[in-house]
């Protein structure tokens, strides 16, 4: 997996802290993990654990300075083997389905090289997940070849029982690794 590059997109879900373990698992498997966070993701977890565990800079802003001349959203999108969005919010799913490009993650998704695969692990309140708008966005993305993993049923952090929990990170990492073979 040494030469495999994963963009890990982290969005503004209460489950965002679980993406720290996910990044760590993927790094332990030898993947090069490059984390991009939305500004809302940073309300839940800071870039520091991602930077330390991935051993790579974290992109949090479309206008971040990079080492080379290329903006990170183009450089990373050119080189990635997999775009993994975990956790993915209803908001970011909608943006990806619509092709919006208003932050570093959504720009990377649009600029992604044609060989790269996309895996999305949603996490949200059950009503948000089951809402027809979200389900239509998921269907749109699936038609484009995007793969989904989860969400699972259980006790949600909003206090309700239902579907919307982030799939276990070990299983997300396992599927991500399978997609890289
Ligand atoms: C405490 C709290 C928890 C949240 N958890 C989720 C979540 O798990 N899933 C989700 O879709 N939105 C969640 N939201 C709402 C998102 O943070 C909000 O839609 C935000 O605009 C997402 O931005 P992003 O997709 O750019 O990261 C939560 C909001 C709050 C205040």
C-alpha cells in the first residue's frame, strides 16, 4: 500500500473524531493519508491529531499555501488513488451530488483524476439520512460510481435510535484498502 494515496475528507459531523482513528488505521497499513477538513469539521475536532497521525499537512482552507506551485486541491486530486469522505454530512453529500466547489474538499472531489475511486461513509441524524433530498443525492452519486458504506442503525448522538451512525472505522478502513488493490 506504500504507493497508495488516500484523500480523507472529514466533514462537520459529531462523528468527526472517529476519523482520527480511521486515519491512523490507514497509515498503519502503509497508505499515504492526506486529510482535508471542512471548516465545520473543525468545530468538532482540530487538525492537529490528523497532522500528527497522518504525518502530512492537513488542508483546511482552499487558499492554504502549499509547497509547490499547484493549489492543494489540484495536486492532491491529481495524485490520489482514493477519495474517502468519512464522516460525510448531509450538507457535504448534497454539495458533492450538485458538483458545488466552495471548499477544498468539494474542489478536490470535482478535480479528482479519473482513475481514483470514491468511498463515502455518511453519518447523520436518522431523519436527515432518510430525507428524500439526501436519498436522491446518494442515488445521484451512486450512478456516478461513488460507493457508500453505512450508515448503521443504533443509538444516535442526537438522542434518537435509528439509522445514521458512522459505520465502524475498522470496516471503513478494510473496504478502503480493498478498493486500493
Ligand atoms: C452538535 C452538532 C452535530 C452535528 N452532527 C451532524 C452529523 O452527524 N451529520 C450531519 O450531516 N450534520 C451534522 N451537523 C450539522 C452540520 O455540522 C452542518 O450541516 C454543517 O453545515 C456541515 O458542514 P460541512 O458539510 O461543510 O462539514 C451537526 C451539527 C451540530 C451542531
